[in-house]
């Protein structure tokens, strides 16, 4: 029997083999589609349009408060990770020299549940002793899933239709906010990174914590998991094989469109090892997910401080598990 599944996922170098047919899950015929963030998230959350979907971890954690309304469960495949120190920008002339200076300032964010923001706020609280309740948070976009933000946080939503990123960049250019916590690079002329040497800061963060922040996970509709629980293993294996193929590009740096590709590839291996995008509930991944879940709960995104056993479908998965 062959199971037909729709998969909404970005075609990263490490998922591309699932798109072009180099990797096919055993017993599964995939129909791959791609939509930008957060369109993909919204279509899965609101309409369950896909059988499997790459979903924001912040949004996923927010949905766990109501499993009946959001009938899908993640598997431990994490197709997107990103360090987030480099994406905190301050306005020149705002008087912000370091993280402590963010207290009392207006900081623009996409919305409260973005995984980027959860990591950034949690990291500043955890490692830089910033009381994030002292910051005036300004959200340019609405929430995909309703969240119960504690009253201690000073959060204002702007009534805006259109590009949230564009709005935040306009606000910082006009001097109406003091900083932006972005999910993408900022092209604003009067904005500069909070951390001057962000790469060095992120490398130190990894060496000290072992955390390479998980941003997204693959979720499957619970109906599929109930009726075809066997599908978890071949889907996991296919993502793993696709990732292995994608990572071989680092063995051929002359084919990458980077001038110093050899140097960058060697540096990445020295800091992060051979497979920074490891899947499964390995020791590092469990610690990373638990840290994110703690931040999400403290910030009101998640109703509980969920454990990994509450978040991932692993009963029919044969892979490393350290929890």
C-alpha cells in the first residue's frame, strides 16, 4: 500500500531531495508545496490544509493548549534552526549600548508567539539579566494562535494591514521605536546590531549552552497518525536522508556561491560539528526544546511547560531518545 501525503515545507538544501525525487519515503507518495512564513503556518493552523507541515515551534507550542482544535502532532524533525543574536537591531541614537539599556525602550516585534522572539526574549533574560517586563513591546502583526500574555508584560498591538516587517522598519526609521527584534536581516540605514560581533557572540553561546535554536518542526495531522502510525518512521528516515545529501555540499565548497566557502565550512564544523541540523530527540535537542518550552511558558505562549514526551510522536519511531 502506498500512502499519499501532502507536505508543506520550504525547499532548503537539506530538504530539496524530497522535492526533486532523489529521496522518497518508503510506502509514501509525497506531494510537496511551499508557502512563505507565516502563510504556511496559518493555513495549517486554521484549515489543516496539509497532511504534514513545517510549522513554527512557537505557534506549535501555542496550539498545545487545545489539541481538539489543533489536531496535529510534531515529529522530531527540525528543518530550520537559526541563532538569533544577530537579528536584534537598535536605532542609532537610541542610547542602547548593550542589552541592559533595552529596559524602558520600545522594541518592535512581529508578534508575541514568533519563535524568533521567544528565543530572543528568553536569551536576554537568561544570559544578560534583562527584566523583559521592563521593555515596551510593540507587535506589528496579529497572532496566528491566541496566546495568554501575562499582565506583567507591556505589549501593544498595532492595527496594521500589510507587511509587518515593512511597518517595523518604517517605525524605526521614523524614530518611533528604539529597536527591532527581527526574524530576517534588516536593511534599515539607521539600525545597527545590538551585538557588534554577533557571530562570535553566537559561537560563544553555542559553546556554553550546546543550543543551536530550533525554529521549526514537522507536524502531522493526528488523523494520519491514528490511521497510519507506521508513516512516522519512513517520513523521518526520508528527512534524515535528504539532510545527509544536502550536507554533502560542504564537502564540495567550490560549488557554493561563497568566496571563502572553504573557510566558512571548516569554521562551522569546528564550532558546530558535522551535523548541526541533527534530528531526533538527542541529548542536545531535548535540552534545546526544553529551554524553548520553558521560555514559551514563562512568556505566556505555552499554557504549560511541556516536556518532550508531550510534544512529539515517537511511539513508532526508532531513533535516539535521551529524555
